C-alpha cells in the first residue's frame, strides 16, 4: 500500500490559473509537509502542519495555501500561477524526525 | 551562504570503489542530521540518520563533526545500484520539525 500518495502526478496549466494538488498519508502520522524542488534540484520546505499548528516558510508567497480536511490529508492550493511556480512539489509526513515523501507532482506553468 | 552545502559532483567511480561525501551546515543550533537518497525523478528516501558518535549501516558510514559543522557519508564497495543523488539534511529542532536540505551530491557508479 502506498504510504504517501499525491495527485496528480503531472499538472500542466497556464499562467493565472488556480490549481490544487492533493496529498494523503495512511501512516497515521501527525505532521505533514509540502516541499518544492526547483529545476536546480534544491528541495525547500514550504509548510509544516500538524492539525493544530501551521508553520509557514516565510519565503513562500501567500498565493500558496495548505488545506487540511483531516489528519491524513494536506492539500496544496495555488492561486494565480506564475511561470516560476514550475517545479516538482513533494508532500511528506512524519511522526518523529524521519519524513516519508510522496512521489511528487510535476507542475508546469506555461 | 547556503544553510547546507554540498559538492554537487558528479562523482564517477568504478564498482567496488570507496567514495566519500562531505556536507557543511551553517546553523550551529542544528540538532539532527540525516542523509537522504534521491533517485532520478523519484522522491527522497531516508538513507540513515547521523549520530554524534558516528554510525554504520552495512556499507554506509556516517560521521558528524559538530565543532567544524560538517557531516560525512562513506560508501564502501560501491554498487551500480548506489548511483543516485545523496542529500545532506539538517533539522534545527524548531517548531514544525522542518528539514533543510543540501543541494545533493550526485554519484554515478560505473561497471
């Protein structure tokens, strides 16, 4: 069974659109995360969320917003997409320090 | 200065070779250290945690030098399947348990 799953795997959209990426974990973890990996392969934390507290990386534009309907899900909503948003977005979850990553969503903004 | 710095490589080594990667981190308050492995177009996966006393897992040995703020990973008897990008990862222990990743070191093991 997949531990951390994301949909869609690929997303191609135009500038200015609003899109969402879904993430689900079946590990019973308390904390979930979103990361962005750009074309230079740097992986950067965007959000940490443990259903009580949202920690936001201060460099993340407010066009990005995480939404958690329940403990097992943390979706990423992006408003007014820009060319620079093109990247691979990884969801992850953890109980302690080890983080388990989803397979990634490759977002291309044209 | 990047928070976590690594030589991007690539390191091209023959099968059976021993190869070592280093990583430096800038935040002296960092508390936890890890090596993750990322295969091409795949998600990162934890390879091993790094403890102050150093630790070994099969062919892999990790070392931490807090005074100099660097972490190392040694791979002995390299296999073709070791070809991947190795990510040095640091946790400063702040709220949110967020990890800071280095840019990764690419390893290519050749027959």
